């Protein structure tokens, strides 16, 4: 090899090494950078996982503490401890001990329900402006649990809640119960939820109906606080409190209906703070009704049924406040389980006027005539408020006539309602039933002649 060739080879090697170095340095730098990035990511992931594990551990510790506290409270609860000695717990009056225990035991929450309860109670699904930010959720969870939740954990919990809502049918498949709206979280309606109007209607009904305990309103307002913000005021409330013995009696009646067991009690008339003309009753309970400010038990009179074996002719009403010394008759036959019971009961309720009924119910037609339209409408309204109108024949109040029909028999309360019509000046009443007219005339003559 000549000198020039050796010089050329040497120059080529030097250029090659230089270019190789230029090419390898970035590759080596990139590899080193990638390794450092992967190490950094690994450290971050391990750190995040460590935080999540610590948070999960804190939650588990809190849950175990909650369970321990609940167990301690139940172990120290004297009412619960007293049940150990109760034999035949479903027999009356032992069942009342369980009702007292249910009222006495406090409500407990587990960790898994906090986020669900927060959205259910504090976010109004019927108000598009009702929403909450993620920091607000974090502060709420911190206040109720003492644990500071990471954003990722809350995202995962919301995802699980949405999956749960679909699984159990709270929302339709493909829908999200909790979702983002303008960078804030809100929620949709769930299948069993009361609407704003329904919740307020219930509160209004409880506060103004004397047979209910007005204290129930506070429980509903706490259950749906989003519905009762801004100083919502219900109708004029009553201050009635349902007596404990009335609750026990209603529970016993419901148990009789549910278990299809006969009910034995004493029945009389309220007078001077006590019951008079008391008689023993054995019945097969069918339903509870509320009419004119009183609870009524609708039941088959066992004694009547055993004579006629006709369910329709054996149904009677009993005012609950006139019942006492009630027990379930375990060895007494129950006659309220016939296949057509529901139809017979429905017919009985339709034929019943003011908590009275008759075996001879039939369709009665009344025609009202009056030159003054307002008087005609007021008279019809006064009668229809207490009697279930079945159909309206002539509806021409502007022409001075209204014709309507209803099912009833010749019972005293029917004539009481008929007399109301005769108190309206200028009103003419036509009763299309000869027997009813004759009996009504007899009552009027008896009243006028003393």
C-alpha cells in the first residue's frame, strides 16, 4: 500500500469515528433520558399507589372503628339486650318490643354510603343550577370521615357509583347518574326518587293532617335537604302527635293483614273518655282505610261469614279508635283469602258512604235544578265531597240542571247527605228511587214531629 493510500485510509477512519460519535451520543443521551423518565414515572406511580394504599388503610381503619362502635352501642343497648329473654317474638304483645327497639336504635352509616348520600341529599336533580365542585366534595368527605381523599380516588368512586346505579336499575343503561356540567358535578333523577313537588306535597299533607305525627316532616326534610332550602314554608301545620298505643294497634292490624291471621278485639262506642256498650269481635282483616279524620279497619266478620259463607255480605268497617284489647288469633280461622277478594273489596269501597255500607246498594240518580248557577254548583259540590259520584248524566249548570248517579243503600248517612241539599235556597231536588224517598220522608216527619 502506498503512502497516499495509507493516508487516505487514516483520514477515512477519522471521519467515520467522528460521524459514529455524533450519531451515538444522541442515542445514548436519549436512552439515558428514557431510563431517567421511566424511573421518575415509577417513583410517581409508587408514590401515588402508596398514597392510595394509605388512604384505603385509613378508610378500612375507620370502617372497622365504625363497626366496633356500632357493636359496642348494640351490646350496651338495654332494649336490645332485653330481647334475649323474649320467647315467641312474633306473638302479641311480644312483637311490640321489636317496634320499640326499631324506634330506639340509631341510624348508622358506612363509608361506602357517604358519597352516594351526599349527591342524593344535597344535589337537586330537578334544578340544573344545583351542582358541586370537586374541592367541595373533598371538604365534605374530610369533614364526615376525617380522611383527605385524592382526586383520583373520587373520580374512581364516582365511576363505581355510576356503574352501580345502572346495575341496580336506578338509571337506564347508558346513562350516568353523576356527571360533569360546566366543570361542576351534578346528578340525574333516579327511578325511585321523589320529585320536588312530591316531597313538598308529602310534607304539606303530614303537617296538615291530624292523624299523622308532624315530627315526620323533619325526617323527610333531612332526607331531601336540597328540596327545602330557601325558607320553604308548608301549609298551616297541626301540633298533633300520634299516640304510641295507636301505632302499636295499626302495626298489629297490618301484621294481621300480612300474615293472614284473624284479629280478636273488643269494640265499643267512645263516651266520656272510655268505651261503652263493648262487644267482642273476631274478624279477618282485609285493609286499612282513612275517612273523615279516622282510621278504619275493613274486615270480614267471622261470625257473619260462618252463617252465610258469603264474603261480600260479611265485610264490615270498624273505627280503629273504638278498638281495644286486640290480639292475633293464631288458632282462629281466617276467611279473607278468597280468589275474588280484591274485586269484592273494591266494590265495597265504591258502595260505601261516609264509612257505612249496605247489603242492598244500588244505583241512585239525583237531579238538581236551580235558576242560580253558583247555588247549583255549591250544592253539588257539598254532596259530592262526601259521596263518590259514579257518573254524571246531565251536566248543564248554566241551564240550571245537574243530574248524577252513585251507588248506595238506605243507610243513615245517605239521608244526612241528602238533607244538605235542602239547605240551599232555590234548589229543587229530585230523587229517582221510591224507597229512598219514602225513608227520607219518614226521617223528616220523625224529626219535625219529635
